[in-house]
């Protein structure tokens, strides 16, 4: 693609990382006071984990983010939720977000 959305409105917060969260690039949810954990299938997510260190997680909660996708997602406003294996997928109970680009394995989303 010849366009780039990186950095648009990014906002990253630091949370305590639940022991279940051991990888970056996955959708996360609030699991306790100031704590995030990896989402299970069908969970609404608050953002994407962009870093883990010393028991803390950096979570991007706004701006352009690229998630692993269960399949290609049509561009436009879509309701998204976590899917299996750290992916996201269209889900009528998910958050309505703007999908700006997608392939069979990734979706570029404005949080």
C-alpha cells in the first residue's frame, strides 16, 4: 500500500500485565484495577499490547493499530471483538471501529 497511517492519534498507556499476557500485538482487556490481560474469543478489547517489560504492559488505546485478523475485514465502520489466537474479527457484540485497510491476516484499525 502506498499510504501510511502510523502515528495518527496514537495514545499508549502503561498497565500492570496479568500473567496471562506474555506477547505483544494482541488485543487486551481490562481485567482488574490498572491491569490488562490477553483477550479470549468474543471479548471486547480496550486496545493492543505494544510492549511488555518487568510486569507492565504498554497498551495503545487510540490511533491507528494493526491487529492480526481471523480473515479479511471489509473497510469501513465494523463491530470488532477478539477472536481465537490473538486475532480480531467482525462480531455484532464488539466495539465499532474504523477499519481502513485489511488483508487475509491483518486489519489496520483506528481505535
